[in-house]
C-alpha cells in the first residue's frame, strides 16, 4: 500500500532540519544567507512553516555545504 503525503510534508521536514542545523552551528539567518549567497529574506521564507515557498536542490546543496553537513541529513524525519 502506497502512502500519499502532500509536498508540504517533505518541505516541512527539510525546513525544520535547516533551522536545526543552522542553530547547532550557531549561525544566524543572516550569516547563513551571506555564506550561501542567498538573501536573508529567502532563508526566512525557507525556514518558515507558514509560507509556501519551494526551493531547489541547488539551494539545498549550497545550504548543506555552508553548514558542512551531508545534504541527505535534511531529509531525516525526527
């Protein structure tokens, strides 16, 4: 039996993990944005669970590189 999850489900797992890893590295949203060459507004939107903002795998890769984590870690549901 296949299970269906709205795309928001997967985005929300990633959003929560981005915020978690950012805080573990003691980065502000501004610091992460600057290091990943993104705007702070975009980082805020990515981390927000209330905004319907999608992001590309390239953006996710840039954030993972800055945070020095494996991109797969963003997909782990806790």
